[in-house]
């Protein structure tokens, strides 16, 4: 019998993350409100979250990331996005909780097991926009690209989201995805969460717990890496900036939280700026950039 706290496949991490969104939604003044997260994460999400060390750190990162990506989605929509492709959507519920245009076409792609679960759990819930779900293994390049081509030819201006996905891709797989996305003219924007910390060690105990879902993508310079594959940054929101905006300081966990508090402020702020979320723009398609945005703009 499988323990509910075991991560046996990368899809289990969706329950982990959904638990933190559910917990955030119970706060008196949440950074966002996700009323369906508790329903989706179930006991599995609770048990996984409690079993992985440094839960406070993970919770902080997930809340800051979710809040930042919400803002980037709203910014991207100002560029007349007609389709959103959420790759590796997991248990995300943005088509239900965000204020999105009713005519917006939102497509979620993930493993069939996740798609079946969401279709079942959310059958009675009404999304705010046009929502489709498709089961696919994103590392099955042929199947993935067939779907990208299908939506690419029936859309004019596409935003791709890969929240929490790229860290589980190898460098080769991330490069291939970036190249394939850039090859479709209607795919103009891409929201990613980034990590510029390079080859840092995982917290103690994580390697064993996440053996079935290891973090693979580690590059020296995140933005230079994706620029090689025709993607440039439009707007960057660092974890530091978003945590300050929502008044959610890094937790006092041991040992990293304590270390940050004794380091010089400039150094601790630099460390917390190594991660965040970014709105990227394709360098291969026609410009679709609002006049107020510049390549290196940083939202605070």
C-alpha cells in the first residue's frame, strides 16, 4: 500500500503545491483566493506537504510565485491574447478564480491522470472563460508538438504558461521546448518561473523524498539560456520584490531563514532575487509589445 506522503511520480507534486494554495486561501488577508484548491489537493496534498522538510520555505515560494504569475497573466492579456496554453497545468484553477475575458480560450495540458481528476472534481464548477483540457506527456515531443501546432493554427496571439514545470525538465528538454514554441508564429508570450541559483544543493531530505520527481534544470544564466532559443524577457518579478509587495517576508526557518537575517541586507536581497517569475517574448514572431514595456523592465 502506497503511503499518501510518498511522491511516486511528478504529478504528485501538483497535490503538494495545491495544498499551499488552499492554506493561503484560509488566511485573513490572502495574496490570492483559490477556493477550489482544498477540494483538489485532498489528503494527499496535506500528507506530502507535511512530509517534506522545510515546509515554510516551500509555502513562501509557492505563494510568492503564484501571486507574481497572476500579475504577469494580467499584463500579458493587455496584448490581446486570445489563447492561453497552460503546459503542465497540474491542479491550477486560474480559469475559475481570476477575472479573465469570457472569450479567452484557455487550454490545460497535463498527464491524463491529472486531467481525469480535474474533470471529475470540477464537473459542477463553471470557469469564467472557454476552458479545454488535454491529456499528454509533455516530454512526448511528437504528441506535444501536434497539439501545439493544432492550437497554433487556430489562434492569433498565444500566451504559454509553464508554472513549476521547467525545473523537472533536463537542459535538453527545456531547450527543445523553447525551440518548438518559438517555431510557432502565433505563440508570442511565455510565462516561466525562473531559478538563477545554478548548482545549489537541495535541502536535507529532499533528494530521497523527490527521487521520483528530481529537479533537473540548472543553468548558469536563466535568461541567457532561453535567449539562445529565441526568447527574451519582457517583465521580471523577483521573489524578493513580490514578497515585499504582498508583505510576506521569508520565513524564519532553520538554517537558511536565520542565515538570511544575519547577512548584509544587500547580500540577502541578492539571494532572494535569484528566483521569481518572468514574462518572456518570442524573438521569432512579430512584435506585440506595449509601448510602456522594455526588455529589462522589472515589476515592483
